[in-house]
């Protein structure tokens, strides 16, 4: 099974995207074909920040983008969307209701809709042999840091079949990316321990706009972060996504796919450069 991990697309009607989305999508398709080849199914994990600064109009743009992705990639796509801190819409109502409309249009699955008392969802993949556990680390409504409802997460994990392979998807990262970074999951240690206790093979996240990989635990659970597909927060940051291969209950391969504007490919300038991430 292959997972296409993307995050931090930050679409907003108020802000012009920094890239040509259709051109970028075509090159995403080229990279997927190069790495994955002919596969019937591709799981698309969206690790939050679909919109930017809580702009509700960004979800219409995102719906269009993912519809075009479904048409362009030539694979059967299964979407697993999870909210991020930019998906908090402060309009006096449920702060994830716009995200939920987007998620419903994308998946038609009520198990990936989020509310104040429902911060963890799940999607069953591969006839239930793989469970994608979607943890809303922005459920508390504070943009500054992540937080996991451990009781809600444990309840979902306890309800899974012991034979299931578990992959956790969230937005915020567990380990600071640099000195002074306070935007991690505040209860990260307990979050990771809970995931490990239930045999999670991977924890996929976004938020920091950087590709990272770290193996932990006796069963070699892999924490994999991914950069932003569209946003460019600083000079020399690459637009990127990850491709993760999952077999027999383990992550066996991970590729960081970084866009290089002056990389020639097929008679044009610009392509994704695929770099193998070392999984210890």
C-alpha cells in the first residue's frame, strides 16, 4: 500500500497561491507514476491546514483541487483528511464545521468529521486490515500549540481489531524543529506512548513545513513529517509531499518529493526530485 502524504496547502480566497496548482498537480502525478507505478489504490493523507488563517472560502478552492487530483492521478484515491490550526474558523459556531463540509464532500464518510467532543476519527483501509486514526491536534481551538485528547484517542484505539495495522495521522509535530519552537503537541510524550502501546506503525504529521523522519519504539514506529505542497514561508523552502510504502504492518520505504524549479524533466523546467528517507 502506498500513502501520498501532503499538508499545509493553505488555500485562501484572500491570498494568492504561490504556485500554479494545475502545473504542480501534473508534476505530482509524474512523481507518483515514477515511484509507485501501476497501482489500483493510493491513500492520500492530508495532515491539516487546508485553508489559511481560518478562511472559510479556502475549502471551495481545496475541493476543486482534490477533485482535479482524483481525475489527474489515474489511481483510485482514498482520502484521509485531518484538520490543522489554520482550519480553526472562529465564527461563533463549531470551529471545524467548514472543514467538515469539505471532508464530507471529499470522502462521504461521517467518521472523519470533527466536533468539540469528537476529536479523533478513523478510516478503514484494505478491507479493514489497516486503520487510519485521524487525531485532531487543533481540537482545543488554540492556534499557538497542539494538544491531543488522549481519552478520545484511546477510546478509538481500544475499539480497533487487535489484528489491525494502525497508522496515526495528525497535524502538529511532537519534537521541536528548532530552539524556541513552542508549537508542538503539548502532551506529545503521552500521545506517542499511547500510539506505541497500540502498535502504531507510523505517525504522519505536517505543520512545520519540513520533511522529517524518526524511528522510535521496539516495533520501529516511524514519525514522518512533510513540508508544504503550496506555501513558501521562507526563501529556499521547497514545495513538497511524501510517498510512503506500507507493507506487512511496517513502513518499508519513504520518499521525500521536493519541487526543484530548475530541474529539467521531459523537455520542461521544473519537477519533483525524489529523495529516499532513511528508516532505521
